C-alpha cells in the first residue's frame, strides 16, 4: 500500500489575463472555467469542419478515408474525454452568466452530438437520477446488483443500459414527477434520431462515423466509467458516498479531465468546482479513514477497471493509499476490496397493509 504523498492534481492559481481572456471572462460565470472556453473553441474550429467535410460530395476515395481517420483520432484520442467531463462540470455548474443563458445550450445541443451525446439526455440522467439516487436501487445505472469484478456482469450491465436505458430513465423521471426533465430528454433523443435519419440520405457512411459510432462509444465509456466509480460498494452502508465510490489521485487523467478522479468528494458535494477537489480531499481526509474509503494513487478509472476485471486485487491494493494507517497490511485491504465488489441483492419491498385490511381481519 501507499502513504499519502503530495497531490499533483490541478488546483486554481490566479494569473494575469490577456485581452482575449478578459473578453471571454465577461461572459462566463467563473474565471476558473476559462480553460473550457479554449477547449470549446478548439473543438468548434476543428471537429465540426472535419465532420462537415465528410458529408461533402466532392470528397471521395482515399481523401475521404484520410479525413475520416483524422476525424476519428482527433475526436476519440484528442478531445472526447476533456469534452465529456467539461459537459459534466457545466451540467452541475452553469457555464455562462444568467444574462447569456442561451449560450449554455451550445455544449449540449451543438457540440455534444458530435461525441455521441443525445441532447439533454446526459443532464436528465446524471442530474435528474444518478445523483439524487446515489447508486441505490432507484438509480437505473446502479451497480449494486451486479458482480462487479466480472466481465460477464459488466456486459449485462452495459447491454441493459444501451437497449432500455433511455426508456427506463423516462419512466423514472415521470414516476418522480420530474416531467420537465423527461420532456427534455425525449426531445433530445427524437431530434438526434431525426437528424441522423435525414443525414443518412446525404451520406450514410459519414452519419455513422460522425454521429452513430460516437453514440455507441460514448455510452460504452460512460457505463464503464460509472461501473468503475461504483465498483466497490459496502453492502451494509451502500448510500454512503465514502463507501460506494472511489477516488483516484495523482494521475494524468485528472489534469486532462478536470479532476474527474475525485469521485467520492463529487458525490459528497456535487456542485463543488473541479479545482477545489484536491484541497477538499485533504481537509476531509479523516472521514476517508473513518469510512475505509478506497483511494488509489497513480491509477485512473480505466486502469482500475481492467485490473478489477482480471481480479488483480494485489495490484489494486499496492496502489491504495493507507490513510491514517487504516489497514494493517495489504491482505486486509484486499479482503475489503473483494467484499465490496460482491453482488448486493435488491431488498424486496414490504407489502403495505392498510388500516382497513387490518380492521377487517
């Protein structure tokens, strides 16, 4: 196991702004989100033109293939992660000031579909269901009922989400009287589908590459991420964020994806700014120890997933931080890891017996 060392993950440091920075700061709510502006511009002036080019009739043969490869590499290896987590951050904390609220639609409605996000579905799922339910029974993306170190269980989890996830989300939102979110999600799904059908008549290969393949990739990665973030759940206290989530520190992923590795503190304070997580982690370190929270040093979610699927509990334990000497040795940590990946059966609902029924009896 590891001891807690100096955190290398990004925090906010003030600096002098140039004229362009000051221009953009006039529109955004929080100066700490200025990097989002430059990422948005980079995507807007690179990925969108490449996507449009793929639909042009004059681009054929090897030239179309070359642009397709460039588009695929830039989208999936260059900006998919940073964009997805930027969308996550701006779902919890609005990007632009209230007087420029119309600009807040640009990410989910214009850019997001190029990464496989149907407009509004992410917000409705993540803000409308996942955080309120906190990976418990009513969260349709809950991992609890699955064996969380099993490839077969993960594929069942992903398959269910991919096939009926949107339907289940809409059912949940209506049941919880969150009809506005249900309408937003349904509208986004229908608009995305209609646009893709129309574009297939222009160029079906381009439509598949630009919109449909990213849809599959995104939903697979999203479920892989959520599975990993909630792989280790204490069956005795599954609603405790310190016991149903993990945190990954000192990884390149946190620099690239806005401290997304701090998943425990994100569930403790969902609206906390991404730059505050390392400091908050250190301030609340005793709670991590008290709850035997699982914190990995030097492993990102992808690495944790593949180690877990291969049942490399010894390697996972080697990267765990032994906060305040919580664990006596690696074996004790491994036992905890194994215990928290076990399937948690859904508790059957107790039948409601009315007073009238009791009186009649």
